[in-house]
């Protein structure tokens, strides 16, 4: 069980929420509470034991929480990115039991008992994973937003042995979009690691 | 997302017993979670069946049985599928992305909803999303819509690639009903046309579960092709797709299978063209004539007439590709 410290992110979010609450007249707040009670079924909080990057976490989470939100909001692992949140961009790619999946379409409640690996769990201490090193050396990114997802997907692509040709790499990396267009560098990074 | 109660179930009997009308089963979640985020699906409870249903792929009698929880990726790696039903693996690889194929189950693939943009846009009418609200796609942006089997209530197409291969190979869907009876639905009767109830995609009885998919033995493992045409080279839904398979004997076509995705509310078989090909010697002219018979019955909407020549070319190319050993 890891103790969570207050972060800058937490502070910003909390102060924004309090400001918004204070600005609302009491009647409006009461109205929304009433509407929520009538219209929405009750929320379900689930106790979840989740193993991420070889570390066990125990958290309470709403049943609606996706693995991506759990990683980012509850565990502070903000490496996995929220791009589209609809399974179209691949920025949220993580590994479950060593296989690449989309954390934005995975409910956290379905993860207990499985091993999650995120971009934060790839390096060996201060030593970067060969794929991380290759992305630096081959210019596999510009803005970097899609990069954690690209790297997690690239690691899996090599492990799956889908690196026989540029065409094969492109096909098996098609679930990860890069708006900067760093695709050539990404393909080169994968070829570099596949050749190791 | 609307709040829901989450429950993991351990076997099919428990899943069926726990299933209430407002609840939905969840397997891979790749479609359902997305639909819930968009408030298109709003179940009050989710029953996680990922540990409750079989996931093995095993030769059974003269065919092969695929567990409903087998992942799409499993179909692309299983040696029996690759040796005896390679068309299935080929179709799966044409769909989605590696990440999604690692998550998505076979049972869930059959039950995925349409990707019609009007189904996804909750500000527009859609009979599939909201019964009797109308069809926004008809006379709208119809580019992705059906060219056969539709009516004025719904012009949506079924998005699956796997299902096109399963339709071509006359698969069967094994289900368990709420009273725990096991039943078999022929694959081509599993998905339905819009008819008067476009909100229903298939004939799976209320609250029933898909447990397995069966593919009977067939002679189509040598000459087959899956051709998918789309807006980008990969990771997009089909404008049109064609599963083609030929059984060749002494230089003649003994039997043929032709099915398409992206053209109808369900995976579509081209029986007349299949019948025409029987007994013929493969040639460009024969394939062109078969493709002509495929498109003869299509009736495009104002916005998707391009799909007709596209389909014709796709059928010819797919049949040609069947001749090239892989």
C-alpha cells in the first residue's frame, strides 16, 4: 500500500472545486443533489487491490472508474495519457499481464488479479528501457504526448514479433496515432530494438 | 457515465441467474465502455463474465469450437485456426488495432453495435438508439451506410470483420438461455436486418449468453482472401469488405464462398454469385461476371453510390487473390 502525498495537481483541483462550490447558490446545489438522487442510481464504491509496476495498491474507486483514470487520478501515475478517451488514439496504452491494452476502455474493477505495467514501470531504475533509449536516439517524438502509449505499444510489437518489415511495423502500430507525425522515427526506433 | 453496480460472476449459470433486464454483461468492454461514456448504453448493473465463459479454442468433431471469451488475438495465433480456418485469422487482423484485439472477446465481437455516426451522435434521431425516433442517416451523410437489405427505419451497417468470415464459413452460435438451456443459432440467422425493430441487432433471446462459436469443417483453407477497403490503410471500419474462398479441384471451382461487410445491417452472403462460380474454371472474365452478380442486387443511397463499383472491384480482386498461394 503506497501512501499518497498531496501534490500540486491535487491542490489545484481541490481549490478549483471549492471555488466553484462556493460560487453556487445553496438552492442550486440542493436542486442538483435532488435531481441526482431521483434520476441516477446510487454510486457504487469498490475496494480494489491492484498491482501496478510490481507494486500493490489498495484503493476505493467508483465502479465507473477506468484503469486510465485510476492510474492518473488515484495512483498519481500520469505517464499514461488521456488522448481521445474512446479507444481511437492509443495514448493510454498499458500492458496487462504483458499484453498491450487500452486503459481508457478497461474498467478498473476488471483489473484486480492481473499485473499492470505502465510507462513508469519500464525503466530499470535509472537505466532506460531499450525502447525509451531508441525513441530518444531516433527522434521518435516531438511534443511527446502520444509517446508513452507509442513506447508501450512498440515494446509489445517487438515482443509479438511483428517487426518483419516497415509495412508490418506500421500495421501493428496502427492503434497509436501521432499528430506531430513522428512516425518515421517511431518505426526506426522499433527496428533498432528489434535488431538488438 | 451513469452510475452502475458492478458484479463479477464465476460461471454461466451464475451470470444468467444474476441478470436482470436493466443489467448488461461485460466481457472485453471495448465497445460497451465506449457506449457508456457516450450515454448510449446506460445499464444499471454490469455483470463481468470474463471469468465465467470458456476461452479455449479446440478442435471438436469435424469442426472447431471457440469459447466466447477467447480474445480476438487468440484467433490470429491459434495453430488450428491458422491451419484449417485461416480466413478467420485474416479477417480478425483486418479489424481494430492490436490493443483492441487483445481486449475484445469473440462473443463481444458478435454483439458489437454499429458505428453509424448517427447512432453515436445523441443529438440526432436514431431508431437503433431510441426506438421510433427516426433515422438521421437516411438522407443525411450516408457515405458509410448500407447498400443492401436496409429500410427507411435504419441504414446502418454491421461493423465486424470476424463476422464476415464466420458468415462465409457457415459458423454456428452456441448460446445459453435464462432457463439454462443450450441452443444453437446458425450464424446467418444470428444477425438480423432492421425490419420493424432496428434497435435489435440480432436474434439472441433476451438475457441469454453466447457461450461458444462453432465453425464446421470446410475445404476453404487453401484458397481464400479477405479484402477490406477503408478510408485509411489500417485501423478504420470498412467501406466495403469481401471474404472470398474457393474450393478448387482439377482446375475447376467446386465450391465458392463470398460474403461482405460494410454493405448491410448484417454480414452479407452473395449466394447467387457463389452459385454462378460453381463448376467454372477460374478466369478474370468469370470473376468479373461473379462480381457483376454481386452488385446487381445492390441499391445504393444518394450518398454512397461509390460503394457499388468499389464492391465490384473488391470482389474481383478478392477472388483473384484466392488463386495466389499464401
